[in-house]
């Protein structure tokens, strides 16, 4: 008699997902895009809604994060509320940082030294231990106002 077993489709348990969430947060705390990018799938998606088009692919995600971290090298995140589930997580947080390079937008310019402290929400999906999509929703209106660009 021959038996076969189907591949496991079990979702990661919440403890594993919490561990991934924590390690991903530690990578962001390093402020090093090369430490953050490996958490994303090779064909993963990052979409900074209301601010930029969707980016696809780990290399493009790393480049986008590197650019953002160059703009705000002291970037920090303070978690307000987190929901970790077997599919990924949602986190509501406050993002703060100091502008390190001039930022031009619509004919207006913000000089280095400007600070932002804005609310944001991440909705992140995970498959096979890597992030497949990161949808970030930020209060850019507040950020632009704080930088004098609105």
C-alpha cells in the first residue's frame, strides 16, 4: 500500500508571526534598507498609498526604502496598536523623523531640519515566512504641513 501526504498548507502560528513582526521591526530600527529588504518576497509589493505608485520586487523595495531612509535618517516608529494574525499583521503607528536633504514638491521646497510626526497604518501579508505585500497608509497632508509644503 502506498501512501502520500499532501504538502502542508498550515498557516504559521501566531507566535511565529509575532516573531517575524518583531524581527522586521528590528530591521527597520537598524535604518538599513539592506537589512529590511530580505524580509520581502522576491516579487513582493510595497505601496505607499497617496504618495507613490506601487513598487514590485525586492530590489525596487530596497531602493525605495534606502531613498526614504536617506531623506529621514533618524526615522522612528512608535506602535499604537498591532493586530498579528495567521495571514500577516496590521499596525497603527506614529512615524517621526528629521528631513536630512532638501525636498521639493510642486514648486515648494522644504529645507533640511524639518520634522515630521505623522500617523500611519501598515497592512502586511505574509506567505512562506516572507512579506508578500506591504500597504502603507500615511497622513501625508500632516507631513507636508509640518514641512511647510502645503
